[in-house]
């Protein structure tokens, strides 16, 4: 029994170390991909390279209004597509850089938008318990905005608060689901066919 437990612990440790090694290798590939020639300033991943883990990854907002889905690939590009035609994507822009310190990611030079010139997108960066793209809109023709939440931008205290808010939201959702189930059960009486929903 002790040997089996020890084997299980060792397997978990190997799995954890393997994941950490894969993450380090991915970050190394990103550093190589975004390496700048000698004499030029290094690629900007935010203060202390805090956003480096987002390099090479894409985050989507599929809950946006009007049937659109948005995708932001940090340090690369941003796209838009109709939800029912995800393969037909519109380029909203290529990575330009940061604005407002490092609070906004800017993508420009996207697909032409008729008389409005090329499309572009601004993405507000904020602390969040989970990584998500949300609040994507088109406030002006061919000008897009969204918010990218990520734990990478949180201080330890902010992250604890964000996780607590997330846990409270999950509890509230579960309580509401239970309340709805009780109300439905009270409305349906198997012995009285007239007392149904």
C-alpha cells in the first residue's frame, strides 16, 4: 500500500514537472520568436515581461452581441467572424503595441473597411480570476474594442479578491438553480394532473 501511494505521488510530481517544463519551453520559443535584432529595443511583453505567457495564445469572446465572435492573439493579430461562419474571418488588425502605459493593447492595419480605411481594435487589459475576452463591441464603424481579463495582471490581493468574487458568483448561480428546481417541483404535482406548469 505504501509503495502504491509513493508511486502515485511520484507520478503526480513527474506530471507537474513535465507541465512546467512544457510551459518553460513554450516561453523559450516565444522569446525566440519575438527576439529583436541587436541594437534594437527588446520586444515589449509588459512590465517585467508579465504578459509573455500570453504570447502565441489566442482568447475568444463567443458571447458577444449581434452574432459575432472575436479572437485576440496577443502580440500577433485580432479577428472577427460571424458565429455561424467561423471559418470566414475578418482581420481587425496586427499587433501594434501598448498604449496608456500597458493598459491597452492595440491592433491596427486590419482588413479594408471601404471608405473607413483599415480596421483596428483596442483591447483593455485588466486583472481577472480567469483568462477571458469579453465586452467586444464596434463603437464606431470598423473600430473595435474589447476587454481581456487575465490573472497575469493581478497583484496577489487582487487575485484573491477575484477568486473570491468568482466563488461567490458560482455559489449564487448554484443557489439560484436549486431555487428554480424547487419552484418547478412545487408547481408540478404528480397526483393532480391539473396542477402542472
